[in-house]
C-alpha cells in the first residue's frame, strides 16, 4: 500500500513541478503543430506566452516525464544491468569517461571555430617566407 501511495504522490507532485514547467518551455514548441506554435508566439506578454505554452504542452509531455521519473527511481533500487553508454543515451548522465564518440554539452561549449583559411592558430606570418627555425643551442 505504501509503494502505491508513494507512486501516486510522485505522479501528482511531478505534474506541477518546476522542472516539468522548464521542460515544457524548453521543448514544448517542438511538440506543437506550426499553427499553434505561431499563435503562442503572437502573444506579446512573455509571462502569458509561457503560461499558454505550458498549458498546451503539459498534457503531451507529462506522460513522458512521468515515465522518465519512474525509470530513474527504478534504476536507483538494487542492481541493474544498465551500462554507462545506455545511461548516456537515456539522458541520465552527461558524459561517459573514455568514450570519445559521444558528444557532451561540454564539447559543444568548448569547441573552437576553425581559423580563417590560410592561417594557422598561434602562428604569425614572418617576413622572409619559409625560413627554417634555428637549431637548438645554435
């Protein structure tokens, strides 16, 4: 009985959580048809626009959110066979140490744009063309 109560309580509290609201405002427009998204964008007041977006999107995203929360709770109980890469693809971890093929938010923020063509980073054009560097100790 206690497990059922906690499950129902989790469902009710996550329905009005701040995190679900942020999820709705961040990803909500992607779930709406173009016409509805344009109607919401036409609202001038930012607070009213956000409230309207959350009201429209919450019924769509709330079941996904509830599943995600339930999955996280299940993974915290006992042992499981979830690998680090599986956790990455589920969005439970941001980075897997040793995996270089998986993009992380840090990679996206730290990426440096390519230098303009014809120049190399940290090298200045020197007069005299292709001079060889002096030998060490010479």
